[in-house]
C-alpha cells in the first residue's frame, strides 16, 4: 500500500513540477530548439534544477545506503556500452519530440489536464510503446531467451 | 529575433527542483530511476509484482494534470500549430524511439546525466540534435505549421 501511495505521490509531484516549469506547453519546448525565432532557454533551467537536486542525493544514496526504504535493492542501469540502438532510438525520439512538442512525462500529465492534443499524441505514444514491447516479447518467446537484454535486465530510464 | 519574451527562468528552475525531488524520492524509497518512458514501458512488459507502482506513478502524473489544470489551465496551452496526423506520427516516434533508445528526457536527460552516465549523455545529445533539426525544418522550411 505505502509503495503504491509513494509512487502516486512521486508521479503527482513530478507532474506538478512539469506544469510549473512550463514543460506542459509544447510552445516552450519548440522555443528551446528554435534558434532562429523567439528563443526560450527555459528547458535548460528545468533540467539543471532537477539535476541539482538529483545528483547529490543519488551519489549519497549509492555510497551510503544498503538498500532503498521500500525495496530489497536498488534497480539501477548496469550497461555502459554505447550501441547503435541507443543512438538511433534517441534520434527517433528527438524527431517526434520536435514534431509534437511533447515528451512522455508532459504528454501523460497533459492528458490528465484534458488536452485534446496531448490525448492524440499520448494515445499514439502508448501504441508505439506497447507495439515495441509486444514485438520484443514475441521475439523472446521464439528464441527462448531475452531478445532485448536491456529490457530484460535494466533500462536506463 | 531573440527577445526571450516567453523565458521563465524562476518558474522553470522551481519546477525543475520539484522534478528532482520526485526523482530523488523514487530512488530513495523505491530504488527506481524516474524515467517516464521506462516506467510506462514496464507496464507493457507485465513482469509479475512490477506493475502496480508503475501504474500508480502514471496515475499520479494524470491526477497532477487534472488537479493543476483546474486552477492553471493556461499551463497546458499548446501554442503551436500541429495537425492530428503530425501529432500521431510524433507520438508513435516518441513511443518507439524511447523504448529502442531506453529512455527519454527524464530517464536520460535528468536521471542519467545526474548519475553521470555516459550512455545517457550520448542519448541526450542524440535526441537534442534531432529535435533541434526537426524544429528547424518545421519552423524555417515549413513555416511553423505541419
């Protein structure tokens, strides 16, 4: 129960942070990349603000904590290699981000806000996520081993 | 021209700090990376015992949007001209791209860079470059509407 309530609160604080930061307004995302128009550096301040909190907490936790409060162990990414999938997948994501002005977090929380555009984008996004995961499961079922070692073990985020 | 009329340094920093607090909380309490695409992708993987916290995190995101828009509906203004087809194509690319690249702005851009991960730094540079190129094409070549 507390794990679920905690996750709910985490999502809620994250969503409110996105709204205050202006990240639920696609025009501000596009503004960050629009070097030839009315430039809006806000996105950089959001990322820096978040990293400013996250990095010291992360470094303190992995050095001094045996385990997280509600789980038997930390579930952290283990891969270190740079592969084509990482770069190509991120490149595809970037095109979609620049096209729609939403990344996954702002899209989902804007669906809660009743945005029709976010709903259209978000439904297609979840279809893409679901199709990819289904495809991965089918491949795993056929070969009898994880086709996607990354997904089976631990992904980056 | 760059007159920065929509720049919101203080609000964006405060919002960023809140995102950092939420991500730090998920790490300390759940031992998890607060990457939205990873959290959502895990729901579809349907690993026993690994679904409910993910669903509740997404429900929290949705509830925040619902509650916040009652008081500040302008925070969800779209402000750009995109057709339904463009939004669907964009959504599909974000969905597939984040799963293939195993992360998005939160997982790679905030948590990954925050962990000083080389993979996440490369991923972030990759999606930032293609996003900028896409915005250039949409705004400068297609006239800002697609």
